[in-house]
């Protein structure tokens, strides 16, 4: 199962990184032989994926930063990270 939980600690594996592409004027997620355009929300989430924070801590930080109820964003964060785990772009 690829679902990530609030207690998991996500990290970007070796060879995967987030970069700002000045030509596209957006963030991209670069993985071996793959690239994904990121919207601002995905970039904000991945900016906090450091191999030290739990998913719950990431949600807490985003809730404070954007002044929203954590319950509103928790499902979206877990869904996005679970999808990236399934694609083997994020480890837990």
C-alpha cells in the first residue's frame, strides 16, 4: 500500500529535487528521466519535505503559514504525498 500517514516522515530520495525554472516561471520536480510541473501549493508542500518533519508537522506548518484550519488541508497533503510515494518520487 502506498498511502502515507500523518506520522510518516517523507523525504526526497537521491536524485530527486525541486528547482525553480526561470524559463517556465514555476517550480519543477526533477526525478531521473522525469520532470513534473508544480503549482504553488505542491511547491510549498515539497519545500517542507526534508526527511525530518512528519506529515503532521508539515500540515501544521502550512496551516499556520496560510492561516487555514489544518483539517482543511491535511487530506490534500496526504493525497499528494501518497501519489508521489506511489510514483516512487517521495520516500517515507
